[in-house]
C-alpha cells in the first residue's frame, strides 16, 4: 500500500509540473505576440499564410512575397491529361521548374528567399492548361 501511495504521488506531481510548464510556455507565446503587435509587426511567431489559391491559366499567376516571409511552397493540381511543367521566376530573374504528372498534384518548397514579386507559368507542351495552384508563405522553413 505504501508503494502504491508513492507511485500515485509521483504521477500526480509529474502531471502538475507538466501543466505548469505548458501554461508558462503559452504565456510566453502570448507575450511575444503582444510585443510584435505593439511594435507594428505584421508577422506572428511561426506565421504562415496562403497567398495564392487560383485556377491555373495560360496567363500564369503571381504573388508578392512579403518581407519577413523567407519560405514558400507551391502546390499544383494538374487536371489535364498531359505532364505539366511549372516555372517559378524569382524577383532576381532566376527560374526554378518542377513537373506534375497528368491528373496528379505536386508541391515544391523553397526556403531562404527574398521578398518581391514571384511569377508562375504553366506548360503542357502546347496543350490547354487546367487545375489549381496554391502558394503558402512562411517565416519558418517549409518542406
């Protein structure tokens, strides 16, 4: 019986300590968020947001990567019967490309990027393009 009481006491003490740690961590995050808001920051700690969610078109798409958001992930759903090449043109003019098989979707993450306007173009080898493109930006590395 004595061992039972000791084990039960140890478990209760561990639970109380864990709850105190969680409460303390939550308070720190809340304080950081309030400090960022007071300083006029538009970025929350560990922020990410969807900046583009649109149908794919021949004209392509673009988004503006705000300062402080250093990563993005392009997600493409290819609803054509042809392999699609997606080209990303960065503000510097550098291009990155990836392919998405017919009827499939794919994502392409990039980390450590500057702010500026990014452009997307879609190519299915002369065939009509269709599907959806989404871009999520973040201040944390994406994969």
